[in-house]
């Protein structure tokens, strides 16, 4: 079946303006354009739009979605199976949060007291699951399942204080990166090497053992994978590249 912009927008629950924007961005080109200038979409475009909306619901940027969908190795069935696994993982995380809130309410109204570990377990599991959802495939491909599982176990084993230190350190790194990029600092200079050292300390919360080679390999992912790049560049572009260059210089010292 074929659709005009208006018909497809209504079917998908988006605006015609969104479809026109996807066309201009090269994300969703119509099957053809009529002599009168109307965009016409066919079955392949409908399927692609479904995937785009799936990925948008998972929080991916348009540039990352376009890169994945245009990759010759992209497989729709594999992508759908991945979406299902990610959505089920999100539901599991929500169930854990709901249970934590219920226990907290019960404690506040005279029920069974919660341990400090119970109060933060759901949040740590949420961090681990979100990381798996976003980057697990690439990390496991690069370092193996055993290393990825060990890293997840390290995060889940963090105490309440360690967890807050880890999160605060991540924020400190991002703030320092933004300032360094805005100032035009040298990644191999004092500020860049300070950030790389902070990044190493941040990794220590989830890595059992540190090696310069693994540190440098992870940093390369920050510019080779658009999702990693988007994570570090969400405020200003260039942060991911600066961190990669800083780590490369740091691990060669």
C-alpha cells in the first residue's frame, strides 16, 4: 500500500512536518515524488519509519539512527528482536523501581524497614541495564562477555557512598570536558591529562583491572560509535574527540 505524507503521518501518529524533516535529513526518503510534488511512501518506507520511531522511543539521536539503518549490515529482524529485548529490560527496570517505591512507602507507614542496600539496588540495576541497552553489544564484541559481566557486577557491588562518588565523578568529567573544549585546550596538555586521569578513576569503579590498552580501546569507541559520541557531545560537539585524544596521550605516557 502507498501513502501520501498526510496519510502516513496519520497512520504513524506523527506530524507531516516530521516526515518532511526526515526527508530533508536523509533519514526517510519517499518512494517517489509525483509531478505535482507530492511525496509517496511505499511498504519499505513504512517499515523504515517504524524502526525510526522505535529507535527514537529508545532515545537515539537522528544521526545515529540514520547511520545504523544505512549500514549495509543492518538486518531488520535482528533489530526488531533487539528492540523487544530492550523494551522488556525497560519494563523489568520499571518493575524494580515500582517495588522499591512500594517498600519505601511501606517503611514510611510503619512497615518493614529497608536496608541501605535495598534503597539503592534498583538504581544501580537501572544504570547497568541502561548501559547494556545502549552499548552492551559493542562492549561485549570488543572485550568479551566475561569482562562485560564482571564490569556489571562491580557496579552492582558498589556501596551507597561509592555509587554516589561514581556518578559525581562522571559529572565532573563532563564539566571539565566542556570547559576544555570551549577553551581550545590541548588534549595532551595538563588539562587533557587531568581529565584522562579522572576518566581512569571513573573506570576503576566498574573495572576489576585496568590496562592502558583497554583504556585506549574504549576511548576509540567514543568517536567510532555515534551513540558514544552523542553521549559526550550532548552539550557541545568535540567532547568525545577531546576525551579520546586525551586518553590516547595518557595511555602512551
